[in-house]
């Protein structure tokens, strides 16, 4: 979500303040980089992001003595993702400096002239090209044959996405016309607006989430490990730059573009040679007007010095060439009416106000919803239902309300009062000190949070129930079979219905029930963690388990806290690393009767083992992965699992290369066969027990 940027001018800042601000900026930029490049899911728009970067650059150059995060200075993208091979670019893939208005462009042109010492009588040719909103890629050809194609990655190292790029029609496999031995062609992979719309229709039809814009859709499609998925998506490519090139006679950028075109690449048809700043500016204006009609998304223009000898003389600084600049389009602002403010409850309980608008077209897209961020934002901008509001959709991402048109406000309008109760479950809400978000404290029984909380409850570090992923939980939740964690243990009553569901066969149902049974014996700290109480992660759960030893004790003490018992409260908040803030979250949780009911129900279904201090000595089975199969005579499956875990082993439900031991009870079936094939040691129940005895003696 975008925050408003209000900065002090650098001259008003002490060096110490600048240092702090730079560190904070670096931190924030890093987060947005990951969201944008790795998750393909930006949470702020380009204008906001560019603002952060500009502020960073301004402070960095104003305070040259401060240590600057070179990672941010030089970073032009993201590190390669797992799953693809890495490719080190022979020449780094650079980024572009930004210009936002006429003055910035003039300054760019002056800088170039000064650098090259061009007198006023000399014409500076600039090539103006649209700035395509996609992802850059580098294609390496040797003797005219495509050797590989890579993403930009962090500018130095990218991912090998050759197979995916080969599915794009605009990318030729071989080049034949006047091609040097080595030629790296660079450009932008993008998705047209219509292909994006079509893709979203089919995503929706198969129940998958929609992409928020063509750039994200292109990124998601290109970074598929399975190239047949990329092939099924419609992607395009514009060539506009190059990397390594073995010697050849070319004098200008424009000639390079012609060479690309000759060899079957697509060069953007709006590319133009301009002879003055006025000319690039009018080109900018002309294309800005046509922006909506274009079949693909662009977010500005790029101006490049045409003469290559001049480009070479200029070189680049940190992450961008001195001879080029990106002139961004301003964010479009449109006025419309705010019809209503709804409060949405997110999966972690955060209440987010959403403005419902009279639909308007902003930046080429119909906008009818707008996030209002939080209650302070509504207060600060004094946004009221019925107001005429100015909406902005910068580049491609989340629309926002810039300001309210006070002149058009009705005299009867009323201040918006942010609700104090959760609109989903009616429970109390709370805002922590220094926090912007108001949260529903209901925890386990708030419907809006249910699926996420259930997912957390069964996750690896909590109850660890294999086979119960988000998809299954959602489907069971929608059927009303599981509403809270305790319901998971009564799932067996829906066995017959489950058999009728697509995707569920005898074996998978068996496995699911087995996993559920195995989870009935659990450790106290895992149980606490599984409740998903805000701020109670694994570490805090362990601390609580260590201090309260068992569930009965803990529950009694927590209830005492809610009743204002000072001794109980001191006991809690004096635990090293647990303070008042965590204490308050625990209080909120135990103050809800619904949560107590769920804990009680769980306590009857589960066997929650009291806390046992961790064994420090390494044993023969510490860290080993064990699978049980068949009927165990000595003890039940759940008990055997708990016993193994107590002795430091990991228990899994399925055999894989990672399995160390298969403990085979009576009538062991296919798992034993699989273990044999994989060379996993098979132990009888007696052998296993003997091994444990050795451990404990
Ligand atoms: S030139 C050496 N030209 O914008 C300069 N980039 O902010 C390399 N982009 O990474 C880039 N259209 O992903 C160039 N006509 C164009 C472009 C363009 C879009 C993207 C590209 C680049 C980013 C830089």
C-alpha cells in the first residue's frame, strides 16, 4: 500500500538523520524489489517506488561520506530464483535513470552535452522509444544460432529461460543477415492487453487467481519451470538493445535496431530519431495521448544517444548508462464519487477499509474499488461517504485516493467513523501501540480468518498434518465440515461424502486420516504455536511451554490474567523475552470465549504432551527420518510417533530418498516394497524398540 512521501530537503538534515533515513529507505526498497521481481506481486505503484529510489539517490549524493548500501545502488533487479540454472551475463544488464518532467529531460540533455563537450552548433541525436512495461531478457546468438536466453536477474546473473523464450513467436531461432559471430540481443518480453484479458478469463474459469496486470502475467508466464505452460500463454518481444557483440561496423543505435528487424525481430514501430529536446518532448506528448489505444502497456519513453561512439565515451554510473534516460508518464488522476466504504477483514484479522467508487476509467482500466489503507488515512484526508474524490492509478498497480474535492462536498456529509467491532464476527478489535492497523482479536472463530488459521494449525511446525493443504482446507471449510481446528479430528464422519469428491480416492483418504491420527499426540509448544495467536511464533511458543509445562496449567494461568490477577500477569510478562505487548495479545485471545471452547474441544481430541526439556546429547536417531507402516503391536501409531519424536527423530508418512528407517509392523504393504527399492533400512517393530532402548539406557 502506498504511503504518502513527505521528505525534508537534504540541507535541513543532520548527517545522523540522513544515515537513518538511508538505512530505512534501503530496507524498504529491498522489500519492494522482492515483491516486484521475485513474487511478481508489487504492493506499491511505480510512482511511489521511483520516489523512494530518487530520495535514496538524492541523499546518497548529498551525503557522500555516508556508507551507502551498494546492494541497493547497484541492484537493477532481483537475484535468480531457484529452479532455473544461473547465467552470468557477459555484459551487465543495466537499468535506466528516470526523468519525470521537462526539466529533468533538459538536465539530461545538458549533462550529455557537457560530458561530450558538444557546442550549441552540434546536433545531439536522440532515439525516442516507448518504455514497454514487461520484463527484459537477453538472447545470445553464436554464428547466428540461439545459444541461450536469460532473464535480467540482478543485472549480473539471470536465469536460463531458453526453453520458455523459444515459445515466443517474435524470437527467431537463427539469424542470417549480416550477423556477427557473437550477438546478444536484448529487449522486453510483454503480454498484450487483450492476451492479458483472455488469460484472466481462463484463469477464473479454472478457479485460479487472476493476474493484476499484463506485466505480472508476463512475468508469471515466463518464469514457469514447465515451458509448455509458457507456450500456452501469449507473449511477445520487442528488441531494443544488445549485450556482447563481436566486432562489426555499426555506427548508431538506430542501425542496430535495423539489423534486428532485418533478422526477424520486432522493433517497436513508434521508435523515432529526434534532433532536439523539444522534439523528444513532443514525441512524449504524442505517444502519451495514444497510450490507451496501444495494444500493449507502456509507462513512459526512453531517450537514447544515437551515436555509438558517443555512448561508448559516456559509459555508465552504478546501475544505469549515462547516455539514456526513461521519461515516465505522469500518473493519471480522475475525479469520481465515493459511494460507500466497506471494511474487509484480512486473513490475519487486519481490518482494511475499501472505497467503492462510481466506476471510472483511469490509466486504461475501469476502477471501482480503491484501498483506503487504514483508519488514520481516512482521518487525515477526511474521506467521507458521498465525497467526490480524485483517484490515481499510477503505471499499473493499486488505485488510490489522492485527495477529496472539498468544494463539491455536501453540507450534510458526516465524518466516517471507523467500526470498532469486526464486521465479520462481531468481536472486539484492537490497535496496538504505534500500529496503523486495527485487528480483529477473535482468533480461531472469525470466519474471515478461518482458512488461514486452519492452514497454520496443520502446518509443518504446528500439528504437521500432511495432505491437508490450503486447497483441501478451503473446500472442507466451504462445505462446513471444518470450521475450527477441533473439527479436523471429527472429519471421519464425512468419510462417505469425501469419497464422492473429485480428487479423493481410497488411498488418499486413508493417508489423510492416518496423518490426522498421527497428529493426535503432539508437543505442547507445537500446540501453542498452532493456535496462531498474534506475535506467538515458534520461539515464543517454546518459552510459554517451558514456563507453564502443560496445557491445564497454562490455561488456568491465562484465564487468571484475563480476570486481572496481578500475580499471573507478572508471571507472564516477566518471562524473559515476553513483554506486555505479547501479553496483551495472549489476553485478547483468552478473553474470547470462542477460543476457550476450541481449546477445550482440542484438549479432549488430542494428547498434548507436557513440555520436556530438549535432549542435548546426540543420539543414534537424532535427526533421522522414520516412517511407520503396518500394524504395530506394542503401541498405537500415534504413541510410536510421539516416542520417536521425543528421541529426536522426524516421523513422515511417506517413503522417499530422505527416509532413514521404515519400521514395518504386521501386514506391511507397498511401503515396504518401496523402501526396498530405494534402499531404505527396514526395521521390525522389535528391532526399532531395541534401538530406542539402547538410546535411553
Ligand atoms: S534500454 C542499457 N529501452 O526498462 C539500457 N529499456 O528501467 C537498457 N525497458 O530494464 C534498457 N522499454 O526492462 C530500454 N525501449 C526500452 C525499454 C526498456 C522498457 C525496460 C527494461 C529495462 C528497464 C529500465
